[in-house]
C-alpha cells in the first residue's frame, strides 16, 4: 500500500500564545539571567553534565548551550555511553546533534581518517524496515484522545511556565490520515481547532513520522549508535540523518509559507521484536533569517490494547515537541499524551422503512 506521507511541524501566530500576550508582561517577574561564568575552552563530558544538572532550567537553555558548543567545541568522544549519560541528565536531540557535529569537526581537524559507511544492507535494520511497513499496512483505523499540555519560556531561563491544555479526538484512517476534533470539558476554556489554537502546535506525531523515516524515498542514512535499555526492553540504537532534498518534514512560522527541512536524530528498536519504541529528531540548518531557530520532537511507542479489537498494536503513548526562536528568547514546549484507544467504525448501515400500507 502506498501511503501519503507528510510530517508537519507547525508554529502559528507570532511566536506567542495570544492568551498569554498580556500575562507575560504583567505576571512574570523580570528576572535577570544568572551571571555564572561559562567555560571558554572545549567542554569535557563532566563540564556538560554539570551544566545540564546545575544551570539548564535555572539560567541557561539547551539551545544556548548548543551555541556555546558550536563556539568552543568539545574535548571528549561522544560514545553511546557518554550520550546516554547526557540524555539521563536531560539533554534533548538538538543538543545531542550539536555535540555529534562538534565531534565530527574535531576528527576532521585532527586529520582522522574519514570513515566510509558500509553500504551493505544491515539485516537488523532491514527487518525493522519490513516490520514498519507491515505494521503500517495492517494498522486498524482507530480513535483516541490526545491531550496537549503547553508550556513557554519568554526569558531564556530554561525553566517552563504552564500555558494551557488542549484536548482533541484523534481519528486515524489509512485512507484519510490523521484528523483532529476539539474536545471540551465543563469548567475549562474551550479547545480551538489546531489551526486556531495559536502558539506552538504539531501534527504527524503518530504514524507519519514513523512512515517517513523508514520510507525508502526519504533516503535516511542510519548509523549504529549502541545499546540501551528502554523500560524493561533491550534496544539497539541508530542515529539517522534525513537530507533536505528528500525530507518530508515541514516547518511553518507566522504567516510564511512552510519550508522543507532536513532533520537528524536517534531511533530505539526493540532487540527481540524489531519494532520501533522511540524516535527523537531535531531539524537541521534552518535559514538564518527564519523566525524559528530550533525545532525538535520525540515520540514513545508501546503495545496498546484497542477497545473493540483482539490483541495489541504498537501505538504512540507520549510525545514531546519543542520549538523556539533563540534570538527573541521565546521557547515553547508541548507534552502530548495519547489515551483511550478504540476501534474506529466506518461502516454505516442504512435501514429502509417498509412502505406504509395503502388505505382503502
């Protein structure tokens, strides 16, 4: 089955939640960033972990830490074990991508030999690709509830203030893709459609991200990145990079036309079942003058029972989306939860009433 694959990451309005425009100037204290001096030379692994634990979330953002790494470089080898430690201390994909690019520059400066990736098929990866294809073809139509908790940081502190919560009925159909219907609760402000919600929103957190990454037309480049336990499962990690020329990821800001962006990240694959359990990715090389400097997301998958069907299906249970304009010190973060999965019935029965008896 040939699927239409579109992964859309959207930033609407003026990089500000309309309902918070006044609040941000009246209720948020005018705190000045702390003046803790930052390292001026290449960062060691210990330096980075200390910065993540002690300063990110207080007076430093990961985006600004990435800028520091671009400027001064790193002084360690980002092995899978080192990256795992950084993730455990809160590092997101944009920062991790920056660290790996810094390591590539360090290797080039040291005149290290350029490693030519083996072009032979990777049996583990090829089996995963087949499983993803079969999974998407066999995935039943369903409905679930998607709750989005939105946060913002207008001071570049790295700490998040709560904005609002949106709820949608997400309908997935192989023929029509994903659709979002606002859900409203008594005592809460009404949820608007995604197009009208303002602030930061994203779509494609469900099947389109997975489909696009493993679609041969995307031409993603995969590189083994070690082993790691994810919950109670042993997983194999692959770093990947999708070039802009073959990317299906869109970024949209303000009233500008969407742009297609390349992206890089990491995928966690269950060793036993060869199923994808997590995808992290961050957008690469956005235009210099574009009103978005950072865009990244992660999606966690698990086996879920759909009400009305036998057995379980691999479905997303949680996602995180971060988008920012670092220059204007505006950051947005969405935590997304998927729940109450159930089968979507598309069959409609038309019952004809018997003709009325003819009166004599």
